[in-house]
C-alpha cells in the first residue's frame, strides 16, 4: 500500500516529545504509530481503546462546594440570594 496522504495534527510539544521518546524505545517512529492507529481504526471501525467520560465523583463533584437539591425554581432563586 502506497503512503500518498499527509495527516497534520496539532498537539502540545511536551506531549509530542514524550510520545516520540516512548515510541523510539519501542523501535517505532511517530509516523509508524499514527499509521498503525489509522489502520486499526479502518479495520475494526472503532477506536482501539476505551473512551470514558469521568463520573461526577471522579471529577471532584462540585469542586468541593456544598451542594443541595431544591424542589422548584423559587427555592433555587431564594438559595442563590443568600
């Protein structure tokens, strides 16, 4: 298969450097890794890893603030005023 398309992606330089170092230790280039990722996606029609949305608890909930449940809009606005 002839490689005839160029893919460009933006990423911060620190992440790129860490990835290049990790891949180099495996004997791979960044282009090799991207090619392998794209081939896997094309063949399996899915990402080769699990995507997970963190839960409320995993993200620290309300950022450490106290929360409470209100019954209606009036109660909400009353609580916001105090």
